[in-house]
C-alpha cells in the first residue's frame, strides 16, 4: 500500500489521458507547480516507446534526478527514483477506465522504502506530497477534459 496516493475521475477516455501524460514536452503548458519536466534520456526514444530499464530525467520543484522506467503500458507509467538519504521511491501513474469505459480513474502514488522512508508517511512529508499529486491530477483533468 503506498504511503501517498491521490485519485481523480477524468471525463475523458484513458487513451487521451495517457497521451497527455506521456507528452512530457507540453507539461509547462498545463502544469507548472510540481513536476517541472520529464525528458527521455535516450534521444531515439519517445515517451510512448519507453520500456523497463530506460531512463528519464525528472525535475520536481527544481530537484533533478534520473529515474529508471519500471513499467510503461496502457494502464501504468512508473519509475524508480534513485536513493536519496537511504530513501528510494517507486512512483506510479495508473490510468484505468471508469465503469462505463468513457472516462478515466487516474491515480498517482508513491511507495517509499529504505531506512528513513517513514519521513514520507502521511503525518510527516506525506501530506505535502499528496497535495502536490492532487494539483497535478487536477491540472491533468482540466487539460484532458478541455481537449475532448
């Protein structure tokens, strides 16, 4: 169970939400608060073609790091960040269809492990992370619903 998770329902099909999520270069057009940028490390790779073990350069609030792609398919995009102060985070973006299939349930989560991972518990830093996830999710929702 992830320490930190934020979920939102988006009135747009999962394929549209995934298209926007993986169009990293457009993030500054619709989201400027938390995730500043994501870029593929391999110049011949597109975000859609990233596979397990590929690398992405992530900039979250000015903190830049290289993460390993763990999974990239129609329902999940995830990366494993490098250990920082003995804490490593597995970040996931879940893209699931709503019951009727017309919309999307988008869930962003992170599971942290390591000696000091308790710092990301809901009572310490987790509250801020969940708030950051919620802002990103709302921005993604606004972009997806405006483009359908």
